[in-house]
C-alpha cells in the first residue's frame, strides 16, 4: 500500500503499559502506529498480551501508563460506549454475546445504541442479514445456530454498526474451509471500504497467505513489526514465540538443504506449485 | 463496570488463623452468623454482630477481598434502601442492609478461606455421599470461572454499545438480560461437558473410595466451635429477652 509521507496514523499507541490488579504486567512499553485501511495480524504465544492490547483500544481496559490516540484524539477519557462506535471487537467465543430471541433481534440490539431511526435500524438489519447470508435464519434463535453460523452472526452484529476499526480475536478458530473462505471475502469487502482491520491469530498459514503486516508479541512486548513474510520467515523471531515456521518457509529451507538455489522466488503457495511443476517438467524432459 | 467483585468469593491459599481452621468449623461459623443476622430487625444488635466479624476478617488476612465483596453489593443496597424507606422506614432499611452485609460476609469469609478439596472431604466426613460432596465442591470451584466468564460477556456486550447503567428500575432489570442469558447458557453447557468428562473417566464406578489425605478436628477447631456455640446461645438469649434489654439496643432513626 502506498502511503503519504505525512499521513497521520489512525491509531497511535505511545509507551502503553498495563498491569492487572493482581500485579501481572500484561503490556510493557508498547509503541505502535496503525494506518487507515491497513490489515494487521497480531501473533504470539498465549499470555503474550495480544488480547490485553486490543482491549485497550475500546476502553475495556485502561492503560496504566502511556496514551492511545485514535484519529489524533486521546481516548483515555472516552467511554466504552463512545469508543465502540469507532472500534468493533469481535471476540473469540460468539456465545458470550448472543442472547436475543431471534437472529434479527440480535442485530437490532447492536444497532439500537447508535440512536438511529426505527426505519434505519430495520434497513441496516435487513442489509446485514443479506450480506452475511443469515436471511434464512432471521426468525431462528441464535442459540440454535451451528458454531460457524454463530460466529458469523457475532461478526455481523458488530460490523452492522459500521465501526472504522475492526478487530477479530481468533476468527479462523474452529471454522471449516468454507467458513474461512467467507471470512476472507468479508475482510476483502471491508478493506474496500477503507476499514482498518486487526486480527489476532495463531493460524500461521492463514497469516502468511493473507495478512500483509504482522506484529509479534511476547511477554507483553512487541518483538517484531513488519511485513508478514519477513517476520514469519525469521527463525530467530519465531523461536521466541510458540509458533512454527510457515510450511512454505519450511519447504524452501528443505530445498536449501538439498542445495537448490531458487528459494528466493518462492513466497506463496502458487510459487511453490509452479516451482514443483517446473521441477517435475524439467526432470521428465531429461528422461 | 467490573464484575471483579465475584472474585471476592475465590479461595486464596494463605497462612492465617482462619485458613488453618477445619472447613466444618468455618461452615458452622457461616451458619451461626446467618442465624444471628436473621434473629434481629433492629440496627444496633445487627451492628454489633457485624462488628464482631471484623477481628475474624483481620485474622484471616482477607480484608481487601472482603471489602470488594461488600462493595459489589452497592446495587442491591440501593434497592433495599429505596424499597424499605418507601414502604417501611429508613431504620428498617439500614437494619436490612446490615443483615445482608453479615450474611454475605459470613459466606465470603467461608469461600475465601476454604480450599474446595477440603470442603469435599469435610462433607464426606459428615456422612454425605461422595457424589454430592464432589458436586458441591465442583460448584464451589467454578465460582471464579463463572466470574471470569461474566466479565468476558460484559466485555463482548460493551463492544457493541451495551451500557450497564440505564435510567429507571425496569430498564435496569431488562438490561441484565444480555448478561444473564449468555451466562446461564454457557454454565449449562459447561455442566454437561463436565458431566460427560467425569463419566468418561468412570466417575462413581467404585463405592469404596480411599483418600489421599484426611482432615482432623484439632484443638483450635474445638475452641473456635465453642466460641461459636457460646455466641449463638448469647444472641438467642438476647433475642428472647429483648424486651427486658436496655433501651439503647432498640434505638432507631426518627424516620
């Protein structure tokens, strides 16, 4: 993405620290800039501070030190209700938020706090149900939906509020291939609307394939922030977390061991298949 | 708003006089204080009973957690003040608040100082079937888990604009549904999961169980029990002879 030299970050975190009441230091001196329209992955082992970091963005927890600026405004004194209009967090467990009698009512509930007219609420609800392919479940209880559908509904109930920043906590966890595909399309659509998207994930293959920028965290600190391919190909950095190298990276390391030099050309699944196809073609032509 | 006050009922391993007492003695303590609180409707006797809890809380080194449990009652206290003042009197409202404080404190002290494993053992020693004792200690152990879950639910709802504080009593009650329904559903789901996990580990297949360690009523437990019985007899005596007690005990506010 081409960025203007003087572009002001949408989110600016300056020396953020957070200590839980029991004394656990969850975040230590975090400095981070995130720009409008970016898609960012936050990765790291469990307990690294990923969830604490995103919770500071809508005021669910207040940093014990440092300041957070969204759209150049300090958010420290802003209420959760105000911040939730700008920052939408979609949590891991959808059953933590589903309670209404019907899927339609669930979406309605999210929109009511935006002070919209009844007509507008209904219009947005209908639109969201269509967009998320939930129309067929309109009158069904959210508690009777499958795991994947309920995750979709939880996401719909946040996205219908049209927040500028979308944060997903483990969006691919427990999702089948079709559901992951739906989620990828959803992210692409939201990016077209210039939404800033932050994903917390342990799914390294997913991150490698779809996320351009990755932040790696360990023990409440950011240890790497850069292009996903650079960060996740770095054996030293990966060793600091509980992650493993992406399959493509493992593949070209194996090629390197075999003395094959074309490794720099391989950076995606397509490159890998093309490389193997050519290799087989060359071998068979030699025979 | 934080639901952290639920953690005020979470057992914390510490070395203190209260922690070292036998769980049965502490169960008796909770029962005795609950009965004592129910005996009176006047401010001063309840205030003295409440006061007698303070040294025990200090002995148990649980003052901070206890304060949290008391603070967590603010909404209920407000409710009691409004209803009782409107329909009876402010004095009665204050007495009822003290009564609630005594009962919550008695059980808060119990939960904060009794290890769930010891609780199961003490119930078994009271001839309760193992299945019941285990279920009870399991329920007890899940209190902090439910507290964490309640906080997660609150966070998830707040992330979509939910506001805990709303104007009007009806609105406030209605407003609890987005929290209570997911909490109840997830608790039921967890109960089923735990039951399946236990059954898959052949829970209850043998009746003749042996235990890794046993609990024993020691000298200090007998002394504490004696204190509780004397205390109970004393408050019952005061209650029975209340009309012949000094007038100041019946003191109430003019409104």
